[in-house]
């Protein structure tokens, strides 16, 4: 596609991508995809936990598909994304049904087991909205280095879930105009229960981070691989593709 192509919402950069199936301890098969750097081993791993499926969240939600399409090439990251139980996307529907962040503990555990089984390094949980509750409630595991929380609502998470994260990296990306947990309230809640957490403001942003994708991906990389310069490149010199995703409602 020539040199210096601008990276847009539909740009897919080179990676080794494979469809995967995660199997939960309660016997469900979850649809997923693993994306690895094309030219060598990953330096760290993102396990992506998507927004609320009853409100359209899935593995193809806009930030997550862009992370999978860009970050293996731009930051040498492995990116594992998947549909939690009962969630559907273009890749297919995961078995089971939505369980209000309860049964989803098995989904998080299955993703961590998969990452461990594949020998993926330095696993970070990266949640968005509902996915942040899953990370906080079910992801404080010895295999997890830390967490990046995008628009955390703290809807299901309690102080009991937050406290064990003290001492590990927890980075909260909080929109200025978040309907659920704006920055000042996020600082109060996390400061009380996870005093080591960092809250990063996103001026002008709302809960779904529309128009903020580049900055969100920069912040994720800065947390997980601080040695990688950010902002990440906005153009790409080399082979790449353009792809349209069919958005499927759960």
C-alpha cells in the first residue's frame, strides 16, 4: 500500500493472528483471537476484557479491535481478545449466557490459563468498562503483572476486590465526562482502596472513548512497555490491510 500510509480505524498492521478457543472450568467454549508480533516473540501480553455485552460490548469493540490490529506491530505485544460467555461478534458466539460478572470469573481464568499454556510473557489484564470489573474482581492472580482499566465504573467491584491490587501496577484511564466514575471520584475510590493506583485523566472524553483511540492505545503501551516511545506512530511504511468489521449485537 506504499510508504507512509496513515493508520486509520480500519488499518490492520502485520501480525501472526489465529482464532482460538478458550475452555472454561465450567465447560464452556469461548471464541477468541490471539495476535502476535510478525517478526519475533512478544515482549509482553495484553488480555483484553471487553465492555458490557448487554450494551453492545464484545471482542470487536472499537478500542479492542484497534489494539489487536496495531499493537503487535507497533509495540511487540501479544494481544488476546475474546468474547465472554454468551457474547457474540463477527468471529462467533461464546457458549453460555451473561452472568452479571459472577460466572465470568471462569472466563477470566480460562484466558489466563491459555496465556500461561502458550508461554506468553508479562501478562497484563486490560479491561474496559464492564471488563474493568472482571479484571478487579477475578484477575488478581500471581500470573498477572498488573492492570490497565479503561473507563472503570466500579459497578460490581467493591473495596474487598480492590484492596488485593495494592502493590501492583494499576493504571486507570478515566474520561473527564464519564457518566459512571469521573476523575475526581475515581481518585477518591481508588485512593482509598488501592493507594498505589494511578489515575490518568482524559480531557473531553466520555465513557466509550470515542475519538480517543490513539491516546488510549498510547497510554496502554506506556503502562505495559514504558521503554516504547509514545505517542505511537500514526503512519506505517510497509504492508498492511484495510478491514471492515461487521458489528453483531449480543
